C-alpha cells in the first residue's frame, strides 16, 4: 500500500493507497463498481461517492483541494 504526502499533489491514487495531508487528515477510496467511495481518516462510512468525472472539493491545511474520480481505478487529487 502506497502512502502519498501533501507535497506529492497533484497526484493520482489507486485503490488501497492514501494521501496524508500536513494537518494529519488522510484521504482514501474504495471502488464500488465504477463509483469511488471516498473516506477521510478512519471513517467507516464514505464522506462522498463519486462517479467517473465527478469532483468533490474540500479544505485541508488551509488549501482548497479537488478530488476527481477517474474512469480507471484511480482518484485524481489536485489543488482547486
């Protein structure tokens, strides 16, 4: 399982990988068919479910971050 850091943004994470922000928050996803269930920290319930090409924005470490579900098994993470 790969771990990415905030300094790696922009990056693409795959199933089983996660990104850890400077403030300690982590983001990961699990595939649910074509949809991506996005989790923050150790949550058991997804914060959001994204279908391919759908986006979700949030703030972490004082920066706006955008998640985009990809058609392949991946989640693009970049600054908004």
